[in-house]
C-alpha cells in the first residue's frame, strides 16, 4: 500500500495521507493540464527562470543566509561566558539571552513575519532588506557595553534569522531544476554545517589563550586603551567573532539584492490578480487554515521537524556530561571534537546532494534517523572511552548530514502552492522554534542541575526520534522528479 502524501492509491492511511484532492484552493478540481501530464514532468528547466548554472549560483548566494543563521546561534552560545564575566550577568540574564536568541523565540517571531512578507511582497523583498536588519543586530552585539544592548542585539539578530529561513528554502526550490531541487536544498543545508564549524574554529583561535588571541588584544587595546585587561579585554574575542558575521552578512547582502524575483511567485501573483483574488496577509492566513490538505501538511511537517529539533536543540546539555564520562576532556579537545562532528555533517550532506534526486527520499530519511537513534543507544550504554566517544560523534554527524531538517526544507517548499508557500513554512518554523524555547526551559528540570536525570532525559530523546521516524515514514511524499506546478495540481487541483 502506498502511504505517501500525494499518493493516488491511498486515502485512509493516517491524517497526513491525502489522495489527489477534491478540495482545491478556491474552486473544484478540473483534472490535469493536457500540455503537462503528471507522468511527463517538464525536464531540463528550472521552476522559475534560468538554467542549471544560474540555479546553482542563486542557491550559493541564498545559502549564505543559512551560514549566518547557524553562525549567529553558535557565536552567541560560545561567547556567553565571556559576556557573563564582562557584564556580571546572572543565570537569569543568560536564560533570557538564550530564550530570545536566534535559536529560540527571536527566530520564531521572525519566521512567521518573514514567511507571509515573502508571500505578500516577494522573495526578493526579503533579500533586499533582511540582512540589513541582521547587520544591525550583530553590530549591537559587537558594541554592547551593558545587558540591554546585548539583549537587543540578540533579539534583532534572532528575528532576522527567522525572517530569512522560509524565504531561503522557498526561493531555492522555486529556482531549481526539477531534478536538482534536492541537491540545491542539500547545498543550502551544508551552509548550516559550515557556519558552526567555522565559528567554532574562530572561537578557539580568538579565545583567551588561543593561537590568535594576541590579535584580539591588539584590537582591544586600540579601541579601549592600553590599560584594558581582564574580562573587558577577553570579551573582545566574542566581538571579533561577531564582526566576522557582519562582514559575511555584508557580502551576502550585496549578492542577494541582485537576485531575480522568483518566477513561480510572479506567476502565482499575476494569476491571483487576474482572477481578482485577495492577496492580503490576513487572507493568506485564512486560505491556509481553511484548506484541509494544507492544514494536514502543516501538522505532518511540524511533527517530524519538531520532534527531531527538540532532540537537536538540547544536545548542549548532554555533550559536557559525555565528555566528562569519556575521561575529562579539555575544553580545547572538546571544541576540536565538535568541529570534527561538523566536518562529518558537511561531508555527508555533500554526498547526499548527489543521491537525493535519484533515490527514494524515504530511504535516506530512515537512515538519518536510525543513525540518530544509534547515537542515543551509545549514550545510554555508556560513553566510557575514546572508542565510544568517537562512535557518538560520528553517528550524530551522520544524522546531521542526513537530517530531518533537509527533508523538512525540501517537502515544506514542495507541498504548498506558491500563494502561501513561504507563509506556511514561516508558521511551522514559528511553532517549532517557539516550542523548542519552552522545551529548553522544561528540559533543565528533567536533566537536573548535576545531570542526575541523564538517563530519563536520554529515553525522552529516543521517544521523540521514534515519533519523527514513524510519522515521517507513514507520510513521506512522492515528489521526486515532479515540478512544483505538478505537485500543487495533484494536491490542490487546478485553481
């Protein structure tokens, strides 16, 4: 039995399984367009405009947003101790910084705003202005001399990160060739790996006692005077790391503002105007929530991404415990091991980019989650030596390279029509990041101050991953080799 979302043969397998629908957007289904039958998708052309090389170039330009997003999360987390010492922050202050950061509430707020702005004003609108907001937030962090400035910088940066995510994945899918859509999403995902890897390396080199800390001292003394020392000097290592993000953001903004508008979005917009349809934001919300298929798809994608993301978002709690159990690794060695993990993520994702458009998505989805589950089996069994520590790092790296986030990004941009494609992704990202922020607070009580709830927390992680695996396997859509137009027509009808 075919249990995929767009299957024509099944209509009763789970809530997320939908046949070719009889509930179109604003009208009744009228059958297939004879000029483009479902069995013969248009080949060799992009969904929007340009050829294969132009889609790759635009993918690389847009993927810099993902580098900046992941980089902001890691830069913020890795520099918290330095800011704590410099500003005398309490654990409550640190909790607020994490809560409104690019990893939690700030990104959640930005995503729901950015998704519907991208559907209302176009994908290019986001790329013209959003990175200016990002640079403003990073500049605030770089120049912070008190907690309100630092908090505002984290919040503005987080909102910008959220605004960019739905437009990024949507634009990549809409400008990709039919048989390169998965590849381009993988290239985008590689940027999520490069961001943490490079920022961790910079953090190691510029940290107090690091190989390049003398550069930090020179910059700090040039700005703050020759008498600057202690925590006030050390925090300049975090300022320098954020400065690197500012420079990359400026380069990315200059590349992205030259991108063409998505042809898919322009065609959808012109069709809506020709029919006299309301194109307002509130109407887009109403259409999204009034369509049965769209609501089921939101539930499906939010479930698989949320359950996986809840696990990924709390790995920071487990890693110190694992490193201590492995024999008290030094901070430098632990950071090096984390960098190796991100190298594995990038390498696996790069390999996946050559295969994802040729073989079953369900196969890779299962392999990624089996690697994640194996990681937690190793953890529960006990990380008591370098062998098990490397097994943990490699398995989690494989999971990261074939992560649920790749399929969430791909399916999220395929399974909705252009009129609310980015808005639907923004809504789901808002749900996932918002609940992840709450989960982070709840999880600390499960884990305990000294890690006494380690085993219970680990079993919770396995349960969440199993939910993501089962729901994903049941609802895995059959979209490979189909144009976005064809997928939309099969799911929602002609209108």
